[in-house]
C-alpha cells in the first residue's frame, strides 16, 4: 500500500515521503495514529505542503546544526517538574517541556518532534535525551530534572 507520511517514523521516513508498506502495517498502525495518509493522485499537493513546512522548520544547513549541537552538548538544561517526597514525578517530563527548557536555557530553539526520549523520565535527577538536528547530526542533551516548588 502506498502512503504519505505526515509525521516522522524512525525506521520508515520523514514527513512528506511517499513510501510503500504492507497493508496491515498501514491499516493497523500508521493510519489510526495519524502518522500517514493513503496516497492518491491528488495527494501530491499534500506532499508538497508537508515538504515545504518541514523545510521551514528544519535547521537550514549542516554548519548550523553543528554549532547548535555544540551549544546543546556544552550546557546542562534544568527542567522543573512536580515531584513527591521520594523524588518520583507526578507524570513524566514531556518532549514539549524539554524543548521549552532548552529554549529558556539559551541553548537554542529546537522542535519537540526532534527529541527522542528512550525511556519516560519519571524521577528527579540527571537524564540524557537525543535530539536529531539534521539527518547527519544528532546531539545528546543532559537534563537535570528538579522538583518544582
């Protein structure tokens, strides 16, 4: 089945890509989660719109991505979150909260969709997350999750 990706799927492609996948994978996983739409002849306009939006959000060049990587990896980002007495958070730290904390720390503005958290962050302490700045550049951001008052 041919589909148009509307969001990034790590092992499949980026938004705007037209890919061919098995029917069950598309029907049971990609389409219900709004990660893709079925490909049609009129879908080329949608592909163009998604590609244009992706280009405006993306870091423009490899040099910019390298400098942003240096800024992100050289700083420790402090993320305040509500926590109990034992240091366990009420909920988890989201990618949107991480992106906002990075912006406030002055390390640069990043899109929340480029942040990859390997396991949910549910405890106070030091954590690391990966940020995909460019297809060739990934940065590791050190987070310091602290209890909010």
